[in-house]
C-alpha cells in the first residue's frame, strides 16, 4: 500500500470543528480531508438554529450550564458543561471578528432566539435559519486565505493505522462512486472531526455521507466509544419524501409556532408544561406517536408568522416551495428524524481519545457535554470550544516539530471498493425500524443480527464496515441500557433508573461479543 509521510497535522473532516481547529492551529501546517467540495456535505452547514451562548447581560454561563445539565437527563459531565458554557461568549465574538454576519437589533446587540429547554433566549442566529451555512462561509473564507492549511477535496478517510495503542496513520481514498485504492497518510498528529451518525437512519436530517464512518473507523482499532445509544431525533423534519429530510428549525416553535395533527388538535399542551418547547426527546416521541396513530403531525406557523415565514426562515420556505407547500396558508407536515448523535469517540477534557496521538471534536466525539439529550444549539458551540481545545493540545504535543511542510500530492490509483447502495439502504431501514425513536429488546436484537448479516456480506468494503461498526455500537449500547433516559426510550423499560444516570463506555469488541451471543441464541 502506498504511503505518504508529512509533518502536517491530519484533520479528518471539513465541517465547523475541522475548519475552526485548522485556523486555531495556524501557522502549524495541516491537511484537511474533505469528501466534498469545501463547504458541502457537512452537517454544520445545515445547522439552522444557531449557537447557544449567554450573550444577554441578564443571562449567565451558569444558567446555560444548568439548562444543559437538566436537558441531559442526569448524564452530563458538570465540569465539561461549565467549561463549554463559560467559553461560549468568547467564541461568538471570535466568529464575529472572522466575518460571521450574526443578526443584530437596532442597537447593535445580537438577536437571540429561545429554543427548547433553554430558560433564556440565548441562541445567536444568522439570517433567521442560516447560522450554520453563514458561519461555515466565514470560516472557509479564512481557511482559503491561510497558507498553512491544505485541503484535499474529494477525498475521504477509510481507516486508521495503530501501533501499540497509538495512531500512526490514516488510510485515505477518493470519495467518488468509483473509489481508489487506499493510501496511508502518516502525519504529525490526527484530529477526527468528521461528523456523527444520523445518516445511518433512513429518516434523517443529516447530509448523505454522515453515516458514522469516523466513529466506526476509530472503534475498529480499539477506541472507546461513549454514550452510543443516545441518538437525538429532531421532532420537526419536513415530511415531504426527500432524503435527507429538510429541517423545520426549532426557532419556529421559539417564535410561537404550534404542533397540530390532522384533526386540527394541538397535542403538546396535554403532554408537557412547556408544550412545543419541551425537551426534544419528549416532542419527538409525541410526533412519532401521532404518526404511528395515523394522525399526520404538522407545524403551524400561520398565526404567529404569516408571510414573515418566507423572509425570516428562507431555508424552510425554500423546502416548502419544493414540496408545493405554502406555509403562509397551510401547516407544514413533520416527522421525527435522526438528527444528532450525542455518543461518539470518548474524549477527555482535552479532547484526547483513548488512543494515543488522536484528538476528536464535533459530533464524532462524546465529551460528556450532551448527556442523554443535547440541549438545542449546543452542538455548534461544542464543536467550536473543543476545536480550540484540541488545537491547543496538538500544538503542545508537537512543540518541537517544524512549522513548515510541503503540500502533499497523493497519486490515487483505481481499484477501491464502494459501499453497495442496496446494502446501505437495508442498513438504514433496519436502524429506523428497530433502533429508532422507540426501542425494545426484540427490535434491538433483530437489528444486531441484521447488521451482522449485512456486514458479513460486505466485509471487503471498509467504508461499509465502518458504518456497521457504529450501527452495532448504537444497537448494543441501547440493548444494554435497560431504562429510558433522554433520547433513549425503551418501551419495555419506560422509566429511568433514578434521577442520576451513568455514561456508557463500550468498545467494538465488547459490542461484537454481545452481537455474537445474540446470534447464537437466535439460531
């Protein structure tokens, strides 16, 4: 296998965490691995709500941390929550300096939205529902002006090389339909920032490539995976038949939009005191229940926004237009869709994984911030905070390494293996049907045996096995957690085991042992 050795830091991914870390590492030379053209295909660019930060003088990081811990249902690391919320203000100012055009009021203050489970309006937004795209645009502009950053577009990681528990290389290949043979890229250090796992589900709001591959490749070489069972389902994906499903941002409910069913009934008022602004897991289960009952749930913006929905929330308006929906006159059909993975590669408070020379930030990580249920708009915030933390850690570890390095020029050769589209579709349907909003032991066991068969039939494709590794970890962790907590709901164990829970820590070898045991029992 061809090898390339470089003094550059290798960053797997090209979303907000990856871009921010690359800028924070400058002038340390880095090379970013981007499967798409820079700015495309990253979940960050699709984020509509914004970044949560205590920017109102009446608000405080302590209040923000308290809300984070309450939403996380007893499994949030309090030290991580305190640190992340404390840094939030600084990162908003930094993004502003980098050119992010945050919405401002007449006095120049930041326009703040209130989202589910927040006690204050503290979500800083851009052009209503354009936060992710606009922040990414500002970061990309800076990256392209930074000579120490090289970006390999149309390239993806497919595996890690490890010696004695330390990462020594990453295998890369072209991301086109006709994959190339892998090349081992050996860098100075490795930062995984390649997104979560939402695309493992058939109904998702995540970009097509975000299917747990980064988590899976780390798991396959022994990294500890934390909180794998905690997958957040967004209550209001627009139910219009698109894959992935467009998102009707939570900010709409923050503005007063209500949830009704096909009978015109507003159903959330009977379920939770905060109604539409209840924690996401509660709203998602309510939406799911309406769908299962055949009473199509819808988001009604007509009374509170009227025609303003078209200008204040352009992404929503554009999606509705594609589906022939007029949100000014008609409610918007919605469904609960896989949206954010609270679980991921376990990191310490310095962003380090359990493997040496490996750091992780963004949705691929599990830092302990989100617990069992991520507080709305804390995802982008965590990516920013831990991108900086990882950059500081990498810089410290590489203190004596040179600050210059030539650009690399991989010579990709044909002959790689692409995931089989039918197998991927079967995997995604399996996850939605058996490891979705509501789970039980029978469904989870069926999922594990189905995943095992799909993996065995496609064992020669690293990209697919990365997906099945993460799917196995999610299903195994969900089976082992015999309670309902946050986004993890078991119909056969509907109550939590106490107010305070525990984080799950699982290796792939442990998950595979459980999978094999179930396969034998089933046989």
